[in-house]
């Protein structure tokens, strides 16, 4: 296990890179049949992982946290079944209860020091979105395991934070939501300015932009990665609901209005591009947080969740125009969204 550094990463020159910057790898935590994320639907979920990994292995290494050797063999068997090459896949016996690697996985930092490219890891506290789904002690220590594996310095702010709640442009600007970061189920001892200071100190950002509510059905209390994403340093995509009768319509219009007033670290207005929302998807009367904003940017490709919806093609076309240097690939996320998350929620990038 790596030792914690008492110094602040920002003062050491570290920053959180944007997702489109070069990756060394993508990390996943494989879901367990015994887990609570996919009640009565587990068998339909691993094939979605297999398809994502099949697209990723030609462009970057894939690392998978598994419970034990038995799970590793099961995953290898499934990947072979779906013709996913194993050469670029690495397995690690780092057990976690649930598969949401965006939130319990490591947040990597980078810096240039004396002509060398160096990396570090921020270890935020993880409490399963406000103690909603205990136990989560194993999930909480995944970043320490990865830091030990990679022999990287660890920095610990001592506060609760999830990767899906923050979005950066790599130049100093961070987007987040009041609904999540100011929720008393995370850090009741901290006020807004104290939370902002932690973001500056540990992620190297200088400009923090706040949106309001998250989409309906999001049990994370409003993660930004279902709402608004940077696609380059000056441009964001944000989801809008065109049906005024839909519960998401008004809150997404409010976020859109806020975005149109916000400015980046250089004082420039953001370019705001609208993404449609898929139709309402429910399970046992519960609305699921289906969103095209939950895409994952990898080397050379962008993996976009689709939902067997007429708006799938529109969303893919908008994103392909914005990511002209990458291939935008739609993958059916209808089974995965059953667990209240999609591709960005289950993945975590490791910068090169």
C-alpha cells in the first residue's frame, strides 16, 4: 500500500486531466451476481461489458477488478464467448461489492516535473452515495489498491466525493451540481466554499461552475455525468427534454440557462450544444436515469449508451460531429441502465 502525501497536489503542480487526453488504460469493476445493482437481471449485464471491452481493447489496455480467481476465470470465459481478445485485458483481485468504478475507482492526476511526466491518485472517501447501499468498505479502498499496483503517490482530502459528480476540461474549469456536492449525506461538516477549496487543492482546478438538479431517477443525487459533459476545453453537451410534460423538462431548462451564463477559466462563455433525452424508461414504476450524456471517451473512440429509442441516432450524430477525431460507437445500454447507471458510471480512465 502506498503512503499518503501530506502535501496538496495543486501546489505540487498536479491536475486532473480531461477525459479526452491520452489514456494508458480503462478500469472496470466486474459486477457480482450477489450484488444489489441488477436485481433479477444480472445475466443480461455481463454481455454489455463484453461488448464495451471488445471495442476498447484495440485502442487501450483494459483493467478489471474482480472478486477472486474464480470470478476471473468466469469473466475470461465470457469474454472469449463474445470474441473479446484477452491480450489487452489485465485482471486484479481487488474485490468490491458493486461495479460503479467511476465513483469508487481512482481519480488520477498528472504533472510535468523536470521534463518528466508523473502521475498521482486522489483518494476521496466513498460512502455509496450517502450511505444508501451498505456495505461499501471494499469499494472504498479500490484507489489504494490501484495506487499500490502502479506505485503512485496518494493524496487524501478526507472528504466524500465520487468521480461521476465532477467534470473537468483539463484547463482549470470543473463542472458539478449543487444537488450532489452540497447534499448533507456527503460532507455535512463542509460548506460550499470549503468544498470548492478541496476541489482546487486536490484536482488543480481554478474555476468551479455549479449546475442545479440532476435528472429524475438518478439515485446519486444528481451526478454531472448524466447532465453535462465537456467534449473539448471550450464546449459542453447538455441534455434537454423537449416534452414540457416530462418531469425532466423544467430542471434541464434551468441547467441550460445556467450554462449559457457560465464562463470558463479564461472568462469566455462556454459553447453549449444540446443533446436530446431518450424516452421514459421505467422498472417496476421507478424511472431509470437513461441519458446520452453518460458516454465514455477513450483513445480514438467514444462509447455512447443507446436505448432502442428514436433519439439514439440523433444523439450519435451530434456527438460524432463534435468528436470528429474519434469514432463514435453506440452500444445498447437498456440492460445496464436497470442498475441506475451506464457506460461512464462503470468506467474510469487512467491517463498515460
